[in-house]
């Protein structure tokens, strides 16, 4: 089977696209001379702009279907299925296993106990085409311009990046508890804080910054940077304190020590930092958890115990360990 033109589809979102980067690299290893294109939404094209393993990155909003020998569909949605039928002779598709997620959320029947990372499940979709695991993590590629911006923006000081936002409420560590952790850190350690998020997070970031002291050690970049500029700031951080969000996966691509807080999320869904050092903080033993596999706008039980009952002192200890203990204990996959 001659494969000379390959299309990879993953339309959204930040974390999911970052988790495709091992596959991009592994496909290039398997087909070193092939044309390898990637299709995503326009607002995510930037994430892959400098990826050297890709021939072209297309925005789906402007894409005109053309013929490929192989389509690797890592979205497996109605839209992506239509596109791959239009484009490809051969197809590899990611199996989402949403029925297993449904059983875990609805009935707490756990058929995902092996917690296979999504990046490895992407790989399973491609093995029939000779694509193999290279044992490495995710990739983010930056230009000199983004790195220069980050270097100019930060002082030469121990740096904690804080990714305090998330699209869904039940994935956000409460802002008051976040502030308590950061104020305790600032009171005892000589560290600067980076608040990172998108435009939708900016108001929350401004509120969080107003709660922190001294303000001179807090830099709020929320909504003020491009996605790759935010990535460049993460690259310069010594550690990252984050919710279950796309920026967590960017930090993992840079092998940063990560402290991640899970509320409605659970590790069985496969979205822990991939092959990067991390500590997971979660409220175990709640019968209502997980309440969703993507997150909710509010706690369906009204108490939000999965976040409210997390001990801020334990979170602080994890953050201090990530910043100052070397080597930070890595995750194993």
C-alpha cells in the first residue's frame, strides 16, 4: 500500500490537539517523505504552526476536501466522518469509548480502570498502518519571537505559572482557595506568579490578582497573549499549578513539574499530563464523582465537595515540592 499523502483531523480543542502531537511525530517517522497535513479549527491552527513534522495546517472553515491516501480521524465526529469520506482511500479512526464514560458518570461502573492516556488511544487507532510508540511525550514548537517576548516579560526569579481557568465551572479550583494557596506561597518564598488564561478568563484573572499580595510579584497575562506566547511563558516557568485545562497539556509538552487539581474530572478519562512529571490532587471517595466527562456549568449536587473539600495546605505543599524539590517525581505510563 503506497501512502504518500496523509491527513490528520482533530478539530478541537487545545488539550486534545496537543495530545495529537506524539501521533504527528510518529506518523512522520513511519512515512518520512509523505505529505502530512493537519485539519483543525481556525482558532487552533496557531498551536501547530511551527510543527516541523507537518507539511501544512489547514483551518476546517476554509478547507476544500482533496484526495489523500490515508486519513487519521482523531475527532470521530459527524463532521470529521463526512470529511474523511470525501478525502481518503484508507481511514484510521479514534474510538472515543463514550459509552464507557457514560456508564462511569451515570452508574459509576468503571470499565476504564486501566486509565489509558488519550495519546496512547490515538496511537491504537494507527497501529494497523505500522505506526509505533516512540516512548516520548507531547510537542510544542515556538518561534524566536514568542521566546523573546517571554524573556522580556519576566524577571530572573523562581516562577510559578498558574492556569486558574477552565471552560467548565466544575473543573475550576475555587478562586478563593487558589488565592489562599498563592498568598501562603508568597509569604514564605521568593517567587513570582504568572496568571495565564485566555480572553474568557481575563475577568477571573483580574479578580484573582486583586486578592494576592504583594502585587509586584504577580504578573497577569490572561487574555493579553497569543496562544503560543502563553506557551512561551509556560516554557520559562519552574512549575505549573493548574486545573484540568488545555494549558496543562502545553506545560506537559515542556516537561514542567505540574500540580493538577481534578474536580469533576477523573484519571480514568485519560487526560492526565502525558509523560510529564505531575502530582494529582483530587477528593477521593465521593459517590457523585465524576458527574461529567467534560465538565459542568454548576455542581449538580449543589455542594461542590470535589473542590471545596480539597485541603489548601496539601495543595501548597505540592506546589512547593514542584518548585523546589529536584528531581520532582515523574509520572509513569
